[in-house]
């Protein structure tokens, strides 16, 4: 009993850390269905285990592949596979494939077996052979539990570390709101889904943001070239996981030089270490393709056809598929049916928070974050596939999101009701996506509602252990989300709620944008067109947010009538206390 009391006391003493840990537990319990990107990474892992870079044995399992000199290669950076390899070899030696077989057998008993081969597989992805399609999808099904285990290492743990880093940085710059900033990033942006997906985005973002944290710490004391070099090494290493994170590294070089210290030694230390950090990616290219500057991405398969490589050159336009930023690309990123302002409107408050951050004297940090966000946005607006295929939003922007998330701390301080009001629909959309069908294509977000109502939920650890009903299997995930929010509220002091009218107006404005925006952006499916379920979700989530704003207004009015001091009135409006 005393031990339980001690544990409970420890949880109450560190609610912010516990909130992030609860979100990590939710991510770790989720076992997502697989797409080409995850399977391309996994094919690379298995190729490494075979002692080669060629994925010829596994190429029918993914279309994220390149064809170079008679062999197939994953188009992914090698970092994820290299990090996964020791864990994969250990799992393989310990009987992991046998356990995976048992888990998939249990999952087959679910009402909707999300990993099982499709009754009508797309034969164009398998050389127009039905036998090959069925056999390949059976192998993919068997791989799902193994990939989940590797995801814990490659995505879940880095995501938790990333949120802890955001919390630390936000607390230093905007004290009191670090936990709120971190939880908003984790629960109300597309990080919610990708923190438990076998993609490179989250770990690359964590490394890039780690470089920023080191430079922040170095700026707080005397100049130290060792820390600058360490930051450069992390920024360079991030490139080995995701090539385009080099954009973050370049912006951070400018941040490293933006202090009163000799610039040449700092630039040399950062640059040399960044080059050293990027060497694994260059060495891989040399080993696999014969040149450090040859990339399989440049020979990506665009049509598999009968051969598996009928057409090459998926990314031939511009520089690896990136051209000058396009206006229609920018509009789609913001207003498309998976756009930032449509599904995660709270991101707008992060941008507003950056302006408040700059006004509070953190100019260097605000400029660095603004530069990273702008560079990523314009790069993404110039890419031929702005959402990156199946995704609940623009996934290529993920490395910029933790930087922007620091703005949430300032937004919660200055516009608490508005920020919370927009966080509610953002978190609801991302939560529904995470448990239903996160790797959304052009079907439109309304399919999430269809999946939820039909109990077609993602599998979890409970499913793999034999729980066949969808909602009991997903319940521990939802419970962990609720616990994360409860602990985050406990950790966050709320400023006086002087922006309640602004909050209500912001929700109504968002609802209008979410309803009309996809039509203006030219999305294939729109809430005003054939995706009415999306329109119903917008109305429902806006209504829930307005109810929350109304509850805050009523509680604050009651507190004012009782003569409660302003700071306590704010806490009463949310029905909580700070700690």
C-alpha cells in the first residue's frame, strides 16, 4: 500500500512527463496496417540481414522502389533500416516470426481483419498475377507484427523523446506551457499517427530538433564549439534517416552563427560534424549504387506493370520531383481535404504564437523556427505529390512541426481559449484517423467516420493477443489518450480567459474553411460534394468545441460573480487546478 501511495505521489509530482508517457503507451499499443513506405523500409532491413542492399526478393511487397542496373532498391534513406537491423536479427533469432504467425492468426479472428489479404487485391501492383498477389499479401500480413516491434524502436521511442524535448524547449522560452505545447503536437497534429507508423519522419524530426536543443543550450552559456559540433552531427545524422531534413540542418547553421562569437570556427565545427553525421547515407549509396551521390530515389519505379519496373522516373520532374513552389500546391497544403487548416487548424495558433514569442525577446529562436517552417512549406508546395501519398495530412512537413510547436506555449499563454478551442477539433480528427485509417488517400476524411461506425478499427496489442472485438481492443489506447490529456491539464496553469469570444469566432471560421476549403483547393472529394461524412464530422467537432467554449464562459462568469481572483477564475473555467 505504501508503495502504491509512493507511485501515485510520483505521478502527481511529474504530471507533464506522465502525460507524454501516456501518449507513448497509446502509440505503442497500436499496430497499424501496412503501406508501401513501411514495407520499403522493412524490405531494406531484410536485405541488410541478407548482406545486400538489393531488395529483389521482396520488391513485389512495395512500390516505393528503384530499379538500378538490373536490381531493385528501396528508395528510402538507410537510417531506419540500419537502426532496425540489430533488433530484427535479435527478434529473428528469438523466434519472432513464430510469434508473428500466432499474432496474425489471432488478428484473423477479428470482425475486420485489417492485415489479411484483400479479396480483390490490386493486380497491377503484382505483375497482374493473382497467385502472386495473394501470396505477397499473405507475406505482408505475417510481417505486420514484426514491423510493429521495430516501430517501437524507430518511431514510438523517438516520438516520446521528441515531445520531451519540445516540453523542455517550450518551458525555457514560455514557462508553464511546455506540456501543453508537447501534447498538442502529439495529439492534435499528424504526429499522432506517424508516432506509431514505421516511417522515417519522426526519428528524423527528433534528430533535427535535438540539434536545435543543443544549440539553445549552448546559447544560454559561454560559446562552446563542442556543443556546436554535436548539434551539427545530429543534424547530419538526421539526413541518413530522411534526406530532406538537410533543410533543417542548413537553417540551424544560421541559428548557430546568430550569436556574439567568432563565426568561422563555429561554422567549421558545425559543418564538419554535419558532414560526418551524413556519412552513413553517402557510404550506403557508394556501397549499394557505386557512387556516394547516386540515389535510388532518382530511379524510382512509376509503373510496376508486368515486369515490376515497366516505367522508371516517378520523380524525374525538377530535382527529385521538387520544382519551384506552386500556388495550387500551397493552397492544397492549407485547404485541401487533408490540408493543415482543414484537419489541424490549431497549427495556425502555433504560427501566431511565434509572433508572440518574437515579441517576448526570443528573436533568434523565432527567426530560426520561422525559417524552418517557411522553407519546408515552400519545398512541399513544389513537390509533385504534396501529401506524399497515403497520409492524414502533409507528412513531409513533420520535421518542421516540433519547431512550430514551441509557438503553442505562447499561444496558450496569450489566447488560451482560442488555442484550446482549435485544438479540440484537431485532436478529434487526428484521433479518429489514428484508430481507423490513417494512411488516407483521395477517399476523403469522411471514410474515417465510415470505418469507426462500422467497427473497422486498427489492430492493437490486444487484437494480437486474441481480443476479436474492435472497441474492447482499442479501449486501452483511448484510455491512455484520456490519461494523457488529464495529466496535461494538471500540469498546465491556464491564463485568464479573455479571448472567449475570439475562440467562438475562430471555431466558426474554421468550420467554414473546413467545409468550403477543399472545394476551393480542387480536391477530388470534398465535404460539399461526395464526402458528406466529412461535413458531418466538421459540424460535430465544431459543436463539441463550441460546447467547451460555452462551458468555459459559464464557469468563468460564475467565478467572477463569486469574486474569485482572475488567475483562479481561469482555472475554474476549465474545472482544474494548476500544479
